């Protein structure tokens, strides 16, 4: 699903994707305090960040953008992207999110600045996207 940005402030060129992912929200000071895994769609990617679509921006007392009420600490995201050999796990902080005005339930576009920069990140995700597309096109 292509969604135009109202004001694009991203600094790096992005490669577009449409790939299911899962993520969890956690506190950097207490990684054991985390949400359950939530679902989303990888929308685009650069070496420095990703954009995803999701209908879940908070879980229990953890909010992906606003500080938690108990610690005034901003949560981080752990994002798992399915890859052919092993799921790719990325960690980052949310730097923006927008509610998408469309029919149906709330949907948010979320921009994440990566804290780690895995080597060949784009190649790994492109390989996963090709496999995902092939699996969707093959008869069951």
C-alpha cells in the first residue's frame, strides 16, 4: 500500500517494501519490561531507518513515542523481519508517527531511527521480500 507523506523529513533515500513484520515495545533501562509482539507492515527502509504501518502504537503502559508514565523514559522498538535463513532483528527509536486518515480502524505510519546498522541490511530485506512474494504467488 503506497501512502504519500504529508511532509517528508527523512534524510536518506528509502527503498519501498510491503512485508509483514512484528515488533515489541520495551524500556531501554529494563528490556525485560516489554509488550507482547505486535504486527505491522514494513513500508520502506534505508540504512539508517525504517517506516512501518501498524494499528498498535502502545501496549499496556508502554507507548512507542511518548515517555512512560512511571519512568519518563522513551521506549524503543525491537523489530523482527522474516528472512530466509533467520529472522532479522533491528532496534530503534520512534522519531515520528502519523495517523493515516482512511476508512476503518486507526492505522499509523511510524518512522524509526535504527540504533544499530547491520551490514547488507537492504540486501537481506530484499531477499526476504522476494521470498514473501513468491510464497504468496505459489498455490497452496
